[in-house]
C-alpha cells in the first residue's frame, strides 16, 4: 500500500464537487460552442466602455502586485454607499467572501440555516468549515422568512443566509420585511444578506445600510449589472469589528490589480449602469412574453434573469432544459423540489433572445411529447 500525506479529517469527509458545471465544460464535452449563453446570469452587455479603456491602459502595469489593502476601491465603495472605509472589505467576488465568512463564524458542528435550493456555493463553504446545514423549503417561490427564523431559533444556529433578490427564483422581499427579519434574529446569529442582484432590484427592496449591527453582513458584486463576472470582484459591508475580522483570514493579494482598477472604473460610470438596468428590465419583459407564448409561467423578477414554470414536475423542466442545451442554448434550472418545475433564463443580447424564442417552442413540444 502506498503511503500518502494525510488530509485533514474534515476534508477527507467531503465529496469532490463543484457547485456549478460551467458552460465551458459543457462545450468541451459537446465539441461545439453554444449559440446563446443565457444560463449563468452574466451581463451580456459587458462592462462600460470607460471600464474597458481603463483596463486596456492598465494592461502594461500588470507586472506590479496589486494593492493588498485595496485602498482606492474600498474608499470609492465607502463613498458610494456613504459608509466608512472600515465598514467595507473587498474580495474575490461574493463566492470568495462567502468562503471567508464561513471560515470566520462557522466551527465544526455548528448549525447554519439556509433555504432548500438557494445558492449552492454558500453550502459548499459551510460544508468545508464542518458546519451542519439546515435547509428550509421555499414558500410561494420566495425564501421563507418565518421558516428561516423558526429554524434559527430552534437549532440555535450561528448563521443564516438569505439572498435578496433571490437566486434561482428572481423573487424578492421589501426592505422593511428584511429588517423585521433581522430585528427578530438572536444577536449571536450572523445574518449573511447576499445582494448580488441589488442593482437590478426596486429601490424599495434594499434596506438602508446599517453599519451598527454586529450580526449583519451584506454582500454585493461587480459580476452582475456591472458586467465584470470574469474579474472576480465583490465586497461586503458591515459593522467595523465584523469587517475587521476578515483581515485575519483573507488572501491579501487575492483581488488582482486589474480587478481593483475595473471595479473602481465601474463605480465611476453610473450612467452606464443606469442604461444596463434599463436594458435588463426590457429583457425581462421580453423573456416573460416568450415564456407565456409557449405556455410557460414566468415569475416576476427583480434580477437579470427570469425563472419560468414549465408545469408538471421537475422531470418536464429537465427535459426542456436538455432540449435547449442540445439546440445550443445554454440555460440552467433550479434542482430542489417544487422549484425544479422551472427553467431559469438570463437576459441576453437581442440575438441571443431571438435564438431562445426560436428554439423554445421545439424544446417544449419535444419535452411534452416524451413525458
């Protein structure tokens, strides 16, 4: 028997898994590219021309390390949100920040509450910290605030995760409902509020930023409306001592020089962001119309995607998705029960939505015929 270095027991117990199978992996397996990439909730509109210009200018300087303090970007975010520099931490997208928050606040055996079918990368990081995940079912296609609160209290959970607006359903809670939920939580339970889609949501869905709550950390990203998913840059906002704790565990050179420059430029061009928001809203309306034209039930969305009920159970929606993939249209779907009756389609460029509108009728018809 060959001797090997020992993995930590917590790692040895974990499966080898990836929360998402990327479209690139699917294209390699298929041997051809997708014609429409409308499954990962990226912004097909891309970053602002000003951002692209700043990145091109910065290309020659990439021989230098990044600023490990992310000083200029943190300062700009703080000014944009009217909070202090000490209330902001920058990381490698929300995914990276979720890994840090799990490492900071979840010990082996601790109970963490989330929703059944919510963002799987959060679960991935909690598992990696040895936490015990308790998943609460959605209610009426929204994360169940009452159910989450009851689970936190019953299990004495150290953390609860909520995305608002929600992924994968696109639904949302109003700000006052979010804050009532926050007020009702035990002071010892960390509330992780994922606002990745905040820029495309109604203003009424985003609570006033309260930097005096030690048990509330809000996370936002440049990956969605700002069109910078590829650079991996996001940030967390919170009470200064909670934010300071990230300095103990974060990768200080993890946010590249290019990512910091791009994020800074993106914040500076709010006019472009407003145009993207307008195009996203128009795209949601078109996706909803395409869904209805094909007998599907679109769910009202505050994000850059529309989730569509296919009727029946998860088997029918799975066939619809697979038929679209076979027709070179990349989409995704929720996998948890009840939610799995749906497919999820990102707002894309006009020609991508044209392709979706062309291929969906055949995908649905074939799925129904084989059911």
